[in-house]
């Protein structure tokens, strides 16, 4: 079954808005795992507007499932990942000022850069994934970066889902089939939610993991964290 990794950035955003330690980010991470979440994802940014670098170090001993650190591979980010040694690092091409990740890597323009960064992480046994859209040429060339996985950028799917879900899913099916053919494992994330997740999971073969934060944490405000995690896992269960 596809694993659910919960992005807890929004918990840190809420905490930071008032200072102090409410809500307690570390307790939430432990609770997510106790409630069935199969991974914790964080995306530290240079301005630390949500997850702080200290949070990443504090979280590491508490993660008993999978720790996924995502972000742009700046020198500071690379140093952080090499010190913490998470199970997975997801590389995203967004600049420091970006509100959220909104595009995948150009694996031609940045090929040598990605090869170098991924090589450093692989020496430490850290699994790598790169954030990418459904452009087949970019996916085909992603294998040259030596990454273990790709994370499909799913905002275009989410935007189109309510209009024409068959059209929305089509490029992702094609992308997933190509990735599997060339030996890349497949993750996915961005704007997946309780409305569109099941259809995505049912139609994307070989999907190893989804990373979901904003929608899941928002749903938890109404439903509670434990029930929300159960509902998201239910969308991933009993699918192809």
C-alpha cells in the first residue's frame, strides 16, 4: 500500500505566529506516527518561517517511521541533511522567497548540479527523490541524476480534478509508467486531499508514497488529527 507521509510545516507556522511552543511540533510528530502516519515530512526554508533548522535536529530522534526532509539544495540545506541523515531527502527547485513549491526540476539544465548533490547524499545512504512535473523528457533524463525516486508535482492534477478528472490524471499515468520503466520509484505530493487522493492512487501504478501537509492539517482542525490520518490512509487502501 502507498505510504502516507505527513508534512507538519503548518503546525510550525501556527506555533511561530505567537511564539512559544503551542502547538507542540514534537508532540504532533509523535502523535502522527502513533495515529498511523508512516512518515514525517518537513521543509525547512532559509528564513525559518515555519520549520526551523533546530526543529529538524529535535525531530530526528523522535521519528520511528520515515523522516523526509525536503527543500532547495543550498549549502546550508545540504549541510543540515548530511548532519541529520534522514531516511529520505526530497530536492525541490524553489528559490528561498517562494511561498510554496510550484514547479519541478529541469533535469537537463540542472543535471550536473543534481548529480553532485545526489552523489553526496548517496554516500551517506540517504535515499533521494527529486520534485518533478509530468514532462516525459525531464522524467527520462531524471535517471541520469542517479536519484532513487521522483516526486510528481500534483498541483496541476488537483486544479483540473473537479473539471475533468480523467483528463487531469492522464499525464500522471503516462509519467508514472515511464518512471517505472526506467527504474525510478514514484512519490507524489502537492494539493492532494480527501476529495482527489483516492482517484489518484487508484490510477497511478507503482505509487510508493504521498506527502500531504496543508490539506491534511486543515482537515484535522475540523475532524481531529487521529481521524483525519485514518481517513487519508483509507483513500490509499485497497487501490491498484
